C-alpha cells in the first residue's frame, strides 16, 4: 500500500479543489447560455405547443445542474473563511425564516438560546452548513414530520472534548433534528462522503456535496458535527462551534443596529391580542418610518381593514388569538383583498394552521421574539 506524506496529501487536496472550482465556473457559464436560449424559446412557444413542456423540463434540469455546480464551488472554497464576530442565534433565525414549507406537511419547532451566542466565523459559510443540514432533514421526511432547530451554549470538557476532537471549552451548539426515515450505523459512517446517496429509491435527492463541505467548513472553524440517528425514528445533527473568548453579553464589537436597520414609509396594520406587543410594535414601526394602525382582535382588524383598505400596505398578524385565530382572520382578509400582503408573527412553531396560511398566500413569517433589525428586514422583504 502506497504511503502518502502529509505534504502530498495537501497537494492532492489543493489539486482536487482547484479542479472543482474550475469545473463549477465552466459548468455555470455553460448552463447560463443554455438557460438563456431556452428562456427565449419559451417566450415564443404557445403553452399548447408539444415543445412547451420539453422546454420547461430543460429549464428545470438547468437549475438542478446549477445547484450541483454551486455545491462543487462551495466544496472548492470551503477553506476560504473570513472570520467575524456574529450571533449564531440571528444567523439560524435568518435561515429558518426563509424556509419554504408549503405543501410539505412539516411542523417547525424552533428554540433559540435567550442570550446571544457569539462565535467567530464566516457568516456565509456557517449559513451554508445550517442550510445543508436542514435541507437534508427535510428530504428525510418525504411524508411530513417535525423539524426541530435548537441553539444553546454548552461546556465540552476533558474526555468528551477528546472524543469530539476539539479543545476543552465553551461551545455554541446548533442542533437540527427530524422525525424522518433515519439511518443505520453503516449509513452514518458514509453520509459525509461526496455524492453518497442513501437508499436511492426512497430518497432520490439525498446526494451531492452538501454534507461533505458542511463537515469541512465546521472543521475549519475548529468545530465538529455530531450525528445521532435511528432507522425509522429520525436523525439529529449538532453543529458544535467554539464560543468567542469574550463575555457573551458584551456586544460592543457587534455591528450597530442603526447601521443595519431598513426604513420604510408605508402603512402597517398590527394585529395581536397582547397589548404590550401592540405597544412595542407601534413604537418600532414609527421609529422605522411607517404609519401604524393596531387591532387587538380579529374582528377589530377586519373592521379597520375595511375602513382603511386603500391606506394599509401590509398586515402583521398574530396566530394564536381568542375568538378568530390567525388563519380565520387571514382568510377573511383575503376575501376583502386577494392580493393582500400578510406577515405571520408567531412563536417558535409553524403548525398546520400556519402552513395553511402560507399555502393560501401568506407572504412569510417572523418568529417571536424578534429584534428591531430582523423586523425591519422582514417588512422590506415582503413590501418590495
């Protein structure tokens, strides 16, 4: 058996990454040309033409090919990390709130640590890791199930640290769990291999480089991914990253909230049965430049919207309220204006009613409690 020195291993790795980088760029350029020509064809073909569905399939295949090329690019650039201080809670929240759960029968349960979890890392890379693992979890539940996302601070010391292959200390743990098909021990040993596909017939999309470069990125951040799984029970992935060596409550080095705020000028209707939430929401909206109306019940919200329909640009709607709940209010608002823009404001669970709202045209959701910055970004995302 040939012995490969460490230097040779690095050279081999560099060569593979350079090749992956080059291929990814070339493939994306090729796919861009194909997509451009196919799009032009689509614009000149009637939907009743037999060629129409073939062109649609070409465009779909191009998008899948582009996803694969971008995975290659991510793998090639996994070593290139740009460290900055960030709150892992906010990063995880930003990923979760962009999930498209329409039609997937997924119950979402999120629990974020009450205190900021400040880590030093590359935000873009860590977001790729969280996204890859959540994507993996959703694919493991083709018939639906529960997706749980949790963040917490944890001390990993002595023998446990040795077992994980990390230095003893305090860590941020991001745990993503599903109630999907699960894996046996033999599969667990292979899931981080490039293009490994588990149980191809039941799980056709679970292949590629997502988990491969996720593990690589976490390793470059001096962390580790811990995995537990049981066949037909589910899986749990914990992304374990060192906490910054600072007081976790000391945020002087964090970006100023004022620098990140997105302002607006439109009119917002806040609907919530908690008066304290309406009070703080009114203050936040006015500080961001919006005109604000408030309603502490579904009936009051509908009456107000009927009277001020032409003035109100977006409705921020609570889910759990006495009398009419969020879904009932939303459906009634849709009858008044089929194109209404509604942002669901909810606790850490997207249940069946919330999913029905999203299926019926609710523009998005924001998880409570949220910061002024997060709220300002979500409003602009929907209004624009």
